[in-house]
C-alpha cells in the first residue's frame, strides 16, 4: 500500500479512536516526533518509516516543481516542501470538533 493511502487510513482510524488520536498528537512534543509517529502507526497496524514520510513529501514537492513552467531551471523557486507529518497533524486536529 502506498504511504498516502496508509496515512489516510490511519487518519480515519484515529478519528474514531481517541486513544490513538491522543498518542499521535502527543508525538509533537517528542524529541524526534516523526520517528515516534511512525512507531505508533506501525504498532497500530500501519507500517511506515521516517523515510516513507520524508520521501512522500519530497516526491510531491518534486512533482509540483516539475509541473511549473516546464520544471527545471525555468520553474519558480518554491520555498517549501510538503511536510506529510505536519499536514497529517493539522488534519487530525481538525477532527477535534467532529
């Protein structure tokens, strides 16, 4: 299963499981939050590594860069990379009110 699909499924499970949700959100306070996040996800049946998260973000960023003005040197400087962990956390927090 692709990491995007794994993250989406994990998000849906965490939306329904308050204990899992709290554990995932608590990783933001850890010394190495992405590593802690991956360990919790893997323990809950969603195997992933830190490199899976990083590669997903960098791959998406590269796709955007290639799609603008032909990519390469002609593409505008993009001052960000897609941070899958942060995006996941923002989406998970959004479920607090649901």
